């Protein structure tokens, strides 16, 4: 009987953990390194993202049942892009925000109320901000320290392990 209870408890624990999403804490210095190593082209922006169309989030569920589906929203980015000498001249341009889901966990449309740092993927059709359930592509209200570290990372084409640690994350 004791073995049966142990097996039952273990089965319940494993079943529950199979339904959890485990994400590393987002760290913009670590994200910088990941995007810098990507075969895709990414640009680093600092500003506000505002939807230019009504956001119809299928995950709210009109009938009370969330669908957990990815969706796309046309938006406008007003801000500056990072260059070798720091943040460039202000620009406003169209972007697409891709809100992605992984099973029942979804990202969300970024709040346009405060300035943020965003890693935009440069595609043939324009700039895309991917907002997944684990974060890492977008940081609202960045501190001056975070911005300074990113400028240094940009000049060196990489963030150091010390910079990653300084922003509160482990390096890998």
C-alpha cells in the first residue's frame, strides 16, 4: 500500500509539472547576445509602440473560452534605433507585432504608455516585434543603467558575462 501511495503521489507531481511553462527570467543583455548571434537581422529600438488597428485578442474568448492562438497586430513605432554612437534620430514607422502562444501560455501586446526597449526583426515586409510567452524581446521603462549597458554591448557586438550578471541574470 505504501508503494502504491508513493507511485500515486509521484504520478500527480509529474502530471502537474508537464502542464507548466518554465522560462528563464528575461534579461536584455542576454537577449542582445541571442539576437546578435541570430542568422536573422535584428535592430534595437527605444520608444513607444502603438496599435494602428483594433486589437482582437482571440485569447480573451468571446464565449468565455480562451483559444490560445497566436495573432498579429499592425502598429506604429515612435522612437530611436541604436547605432554605434548611441540612439539615433527620432523616427516613426510601421511595425507588426506578432503575439505568440506556446500551448496555453501567450505573450501580449506591449503597453504603449511608456518608453521601452524592443528587439525588432527586420524582414522583407518590414519590422516585426515577436512577443512570446517568455519575454526577452521587449523591456518596458528601461533604466539608464540598462540603456548604458546596451550601448556598450552594441559597440562591442556582444554583452559580457559581467554585464548580463549586472542586469540580474545568469549567463549561458
